[in-house]
C-alpha cells in the first residue's frame, strides 16, 4: 500500500515548557523568549534539540551577552544600543539552566526528541519539518466552570521604570483581560484597565539615553541609543486590546474598519463615510496600515478621509 492511498490522521498533545529571555545572533543581535520543552526540544524561535542548542551556544548563535555598542533588537518593541554591560550569565551557566529546567519538567529525562542535527528533512522531494507543531503560547489555568483546561495568552516585551533602573518585562495578556508582568522582580498580575492607568502615569516607558536597563536572568547595561518600535509606549495599550479581542474570538478594530471600507467602496454615502472615519480612527495608529490591501495598505482610506495632505 502507498501512503497516498491511505487515510490521513493526526494526533495532538500538550507539551509543557518554560521560557526566559536570551540573545540570539542572526546577523544582528535579537532578544528572544527561549522555551525549554519537556521533550527536550528548544524553541528560539525555531526548534532545536539539546545537541543543536549546545552547538549554537558554542558557536555564539545563542548568547548571554552582546558587545558594547551593538544594537539589540526587540522585534516590534524597538531597538537599543547598549554599553557598559554587566552580563551575569555565562554560556556554560545557560546550558546548565536549560538542563535544570528540563529536569524539572521531565525528571527522568524520558523520551527526549533527537532531531539528528536538523529540524527539517526531505519527504517525497519536499522539505518538511520533523516536528510539525505550531509556535508555543503562554497559558493560564481556566476557570473551574470552563470547558477548557487552559487559556492561551499573547505576549510582548515592554519596559517598566522603577528606582534607578528600567527593567525589561514580559507582558502576557489572557482572554479575560488579566495581564501578567514578569521581570527581574518576579511576576505580578494586573487588570488591563489598571495597566492602562499605570501606563498613563509613566510607569511603562521605553528607555532613554543614559538609562540603566536590566534584563531578567542576563544582567544589565546602559542605554546609549534608543529607537522605540511600533509596539512601545502608548501603543502598548492599543496592541493589548487588539490581542484581547483576538483571544476572545471577537472582530479586531482593523477587521471592523476593513468591513466599513468595503461598505463605503460599494456605496460611497456620507453615512458610510462617517462610519469609515469612526472605525478607522478607532484602530491603534501602528495597526492602521493593515486596514487596506497588501499593496496600497491604508492609503486609499486616508485619501478619502483626509485628502492628499495626510497621505
């Protein structure tokens, strides 16, 4: 019997893991949230097994520090040039940490996955992943009356000011608008509404030149240059509220705006124009370009709402 003639099947299971920040060298230096899973695989963000991870550490692709003056990229959260680094985690200690976390997740180290040097292989002439699984997500326990055991969350980097330093923190939002803030001081929970108040009070702010920045588990360095990204500062709350809508299965504000735009293009009345204006301005500014298609983005919407001067 040929595989193409048989019924296709699949099975899923929950694979638990624990994550923490490390630095990855992919041309530039990137801060990534590296996850150690109970089956011995590591996500950073691609999958690797323990041998591949140790080789990446040895060759400097997974790192615990960066040279002075090199930029550290934090995805959509921004970019920092850091100097006078006091990096407290050594490469050997990073490997020990990974094996220690793995022992907590899988005390007997049973059934560890061996990718044999590569996360992909060729099947029927096509390149395929050896582990066909989606990217991991943070989770929290579901309510006792829920039909699920866990609720997934969405996360991003931010910076929390306190004392004489500014601390890199990981924000994780869940569907009920509960937010966890994890940094050098541990983890605390806050509602999204309370977080917005704290944000308005200046508690969360992107580093500025001269700030001493701490990164949980890695050390500290002084900011020589800062370039905030689209998901920093006041944009944080808009990004988090959009994420909350996604987690609850609700239409996001830019999906609502795209529907309004379609309605206006089909019937360009004053009423539909005002609906388009209202829904477009409800979209967080850094997400408005997604309200159009891949080529023109939101340019046609801005033209019809504001004229050429705003384009």
